């Protein structure tokens, strides 16, 4: 599509970076709005998202580089060129959760309550960020002959050029939008803190695992070249989330 939004002289504004930034701003805006009824200040949400931003970028890029190290070993400087695309969600997720847990502990805030509050905003921001993937051509799909297949022709694209592919980036946009509305629905009906966040993890992993089967880029092998590394991580995280859901549900009904 259009990897570069515009350029003036030597300056280039990459579309991928633009939409990742817009997604992050969207996530903060909605989370601040969502936190207001709970008495959580805008500044607190901003502080939390700053921690998420730094840790998520580092974690997401690190996992991408590890999976695709052969593409970087001849020129290690390219590791830092994240504006060209190349972030793995689960790497960012794991790093962000760990960093956020430390941050909330220091602020003496309930981890499950805060993650419930920000989960819908994160899903909405994630949908926005995936539009950037579409323009950059990263996270591209396998070849197909469907009527809604896309063909990338820009020489700066990260996708194979001149062939029709599954628009997996758009699949991700819509799956995150669907997830956003599901989380809003759950938020109004939640029985205990952590229900929305853990549901977010489980549903995202399910949607992502389905979309992964249509991806054409190399994502690392996890199980006999059938399940990718992201799918494997997603399955493990989903199982942990399910166990946590069951434990939190039982404790919320514990008469003690």
C-alpha cells in the first residue's frame, strides 16, 4: 500500500509508525474515559501507559528479532528500525504485563481492577495500530484468489509484490474491533476483578490463532510447522488465563 505517509526532503513519516502512535493515543484516551467512574485519575492512566509503551516496544521488537534473526545478523543496526514494521504482539504483551505489575504494585493499585479498565481501550488501540501493518505490508497473508484479496505494488512494501494475498492485517483490525465491543459488554456484567482482562487474553489468543493460519510471513515454528510460535505462546497464555479465571471466580464466591 503506502509504507511512507509523506516525505519532505530526507524526512519521512512512516505510515506504520503513524498508526501505531494513533493507536496508542486512542488507547490512552478511551482508558482515561473508562477509568473516570472508578475514581482513577487521567495522570495515573497516562503513567501506566507510558510503562506499557516502553516495555511493549522492547518486548515486541525483541521477540520479532529473535524469530527473524537471520534477517538482522548481517546488519544489526536494522534491529532498531521499528518504523519499518516488525513487532510481535505477544512479546510486547508479556513484557508489558510484567512491567505493569511492578508499576501498579509501586502505586498500590489493584492489578486486576486496572487491567479490566484498560483492556477495552487496548483492544481499540490495537485495531488502529493494525491499520499501520496494512499500509506497511508487514504481517501479510498467504496467496489466495478470494474477491477481497489484496495486491501490494509499492516497492517499499514489506509484503510480496504483484500477487493477491489474504488481507490478514484487515482481519486483525476487525477481530480487535469485535473484541473491543465484547469487552465493553463484559465490563457491564463482570462478577469479579480480572474477568474482563483475562477474557481479553483468551479471546484475542483465539482470534489471533485463527488468523495465523492465513499468514504468509515466517513467524517461527512451534509444533511440526503447523502451529507458529505466536500460536504456541497464545495457547499457553490462554490456558494460564483460564486457570486464573476459574480461581478468581471461585474466590469471588468464597463465603469467607
